[in-house]
C-alpha cells in the first residue's frame, strides 16, 4: 500500500527551504544535468561533480529542473 499523499506533501514542504545552517557533511549543489531514472549530475560550490538520486517518495511529486539547487 502506498503512502498517503498528505505525508509526501508534508515531507516535501519540510524540505523545500534550505536549513538555517549546514553541517560539515552537508552542501547545497546546483543541478547540471538530468541523467535519467531520477539521477542528477550536480556541482558543488568547489566545482566538484557528483551524482545524486531523488528519493522514491518524491518521484512524480517534485520536479527538479536544470540549473536549480538541491
């Protein structure tokens, strides 16, 4: 049985704004390219590239566009 939509929307609302401060293991990255299957190439502030995945509970609910920040 799937998750109720209200739980997905509540999680999306909670994660839609950046936190007031980041821990040393967190970073805000810019989306460079959609690789497919909810995988995205992102660039960190130091220009290091990495591959990130959108959680399955956010698929078909949240869309990430090229040039956006995650």
